[in-house]
């Protein structure tokens, strides 16, 4: 009867998940199956589990392999021939990020985990939702994969939901079923390429890019040749010389593959640039009440600037009610796109955790603006092309307090 309702492989998957707690490793999988057959109860009249995706026809498919990150999806599960009052979902189930269980009964919600005594295979925790149909809907936010058979003979727990239906008297309307959902990893995409920059001899160059999707690796290239050790989200070139002229691009990747950006040329140019300086102090709120400052760089060449987002440093100087943990974000306004939008170039929470912290510390000291070791103040050293920039200061975790954004021209 069990095999009529759920293929053997799926039964073993959900049983392995149910028994994946550390103590269960001392048993053999064949013992699990035998135990389960004695525990599960099927009510006469039920004809099997069926599912539907995005309001489509119901089928006996329980493996969903093409659910995509960022794409809304709705999955509906029912047990044919059974009047279901509520569903239990095994605590060991992998709940896909971005998908939620909803009920077809007004006011009912997904609840748990609850405790049971003497659960199948020793699994005594479960979630519950009162509903005739088990509905899973939303937009996946992270990729993941369908459970697979591992070398040790066990199934991995990823993306398997162990579900079971009950009638109003609490009798099981069938055994435990496994619903598999795969959210495949997709190739990253370069949304905005590094842009050309003109830098004076001895100056500092910095390249940015923007990507979408999961990025696990970054590799910068010059004239299509890998630059050894250059694997940060931005590329910084110190003390620029004629030898540094060339076209710079970036390759990003994940386990699905790689994507390569277009190139931005670095050109030697000793022309000057004009800069509007920035210094703002005030109450930093949450949401739309964070502090935002603006900056415009004019002229053909770049400018290197030091930006500090202060909170704890102000407290040291005697300012009351300061921001405990400031975070600084830098955006460039893009006028070459419709509609006009902003690209986030870089962000910093704690100044010592920046990728170029050594260079940053030297710049702070040279301007007589050092920050204390271990301070939660934010700071960034940036080389900016001609353009319009905004600097946003907020509190980590939507905290509020008095903060300060200040900017200094380095070169």
C-alpha cells in the first residue's frame, strides 16, 4: 500500500530525513523502512498524493526541478479521495528560502515546531497547518538542489519536504510523502561593466562593477590576462604608471559557470579635477530617515577621497546620543540609463574590515583623522571618476543616533 502511494525511493528519502538526527546513525536504513511500515496508517478511500504548479493540472509529480530564484511560484498538494483537516510537515524538512505555506481555510497559519511523543523513527518535532490543500507559494531567494543519494548510502536533506495529512479526528490520511523542490544555481550576470578612467602619473585608480545572481569568485583581468591576487569586488591600482595603461575587465563565477564583463580603459592624464567637499552631522534615523550626502566630481581626471561615517568617534569627543554602529554606502548616479538609477559602488561597516584596511589606515593617519582600533566607525578610501555620487549613513540593524559623514580630498 505504501508503494502505491509513494515510490520506494521517495519513502527512503523522507525516512532518512526523519532519522537524520545524530543518534540515528547507529541504525541501518533497512530497519528504518521496516519501522515506518509499522507506524504509518492509510485511511481507506484515499487514492494518492497529487500536485499542481501555478494552477496547472494535478499530476502525481512530486519532484519540482525548475523553480527559479526570483521567479514567483505556487505549488499545491492534495490527497485524492480524502477530506484533509490538517497537514504535518517534518521538522527535518528543508524549507526553501522565500516560499511560505498558506492555508485555504481563513485565518489559519503555518505553526510550529510542535513536540510529539513516539514519533516515527524518533522524529518528535513537526510543523502544522490546517488546510485541505497544502499550498506552498512565494519567490525563492536562494538556489538549492534536490536531495541525492550520498556515498554513505543516505540521502541528502536538501529540498525534501516530509508531509503527512490528517482528518478531523486526527487519523492519518496516508503515509509520509516527500516533495522535492530544486532551485538551480544560475549563471551570474554582469549588470554594469567597469568604466574607463583617466589617472595622473603616480595617482590611484579604482574600478567597480555591478553583477546579479550568486557570485562565488571574482578575478580581474588586464588586456584579457588574469591579474595575480586581484580577486576583490573592486580593483585598486596604486602609484599608477604608463605601464598600467590598458583595458581592465572582471570575470565572476559560481558553480554554474562564469561571466566576463566588458572592459574599462585606464589612460594616463595629468589634467586636474574639481571637487565639491562634504561634511554633514545630524540625527541618523531608520528607513527613509537615514543621512544622505551628495558629491560631484568635475573635470577629466579622477579624484581620490577619504570618507568617514562616524558614531562611536563622536561619543569619544563628547557628543551625546551617537550612532552605535554606523554603516556607510556609496552610490553613483547613472544618467546614461533610462530611467536614471543609482549603482552601489562599495559599502563598509567597520573601518578595519575593509579590503584595503592597511592603505585606509595610512590615509587616516596622514590626514590626522585616525580611528581607534576596534572602533565600529565606518570609513572608505575611494578613487572616483567624473560624476555624481551620494553617501548614505545608516545604523546597523536600523539603529538610530547622531552621526557624521565627512569627506577629505587625498589627491
